């Protein structure tokens, strides 16, 4: 379990790095807070649809750099889930970990 905890911490750091990039382009209003509860989509989020797409693309690139695995986050599996994996930082981190584990299993 400690391995998964350390991996999750790395994933969270990657997400925060991508959020920092988005925040650098935003004005003083609407900056995203580095918290696992931060909403990434829906009425509670300050991200518009283009920023969400940019976040997903940035995360795919950063995950490849950090973990050495090429993943696709916005695929049919993600879009067909009853509850979107893109709701919050925490749900995004959990989904990224799941996708990485699937890739590593082959």
C-alpha cells in the first residue's frame, strides 16, 4: 500500500504542475487551488472546456515524462463512466493511477 501511496503522491504533484501552468495563464480571478477537492469540471470549477482539454493533454505529456508510460485519459472508457474521472483532482489522480496500472500490466 505504501507503494501506491508514493505513486499517488507523484501523480498529485504532476496534476498540481499542470494546474500551475493553467493558473499562470489566468488572471487573479478563477485560479485553481492545489487541493484534492478542487473541482475540474462542472459548475464549481473555474475551468472552461478548452482549459479542461488543455489540462488533460498536459497531464498525458507530464505522465509520460514522469512515469515513462504513454496514456490516453480522454478515451471511450473515461467518457462512458457513470461518474466522470475528471470531476476533481482526487478523482483525476485515482483515474490516472488506474490507467497507469493497466498500461503496466500490458
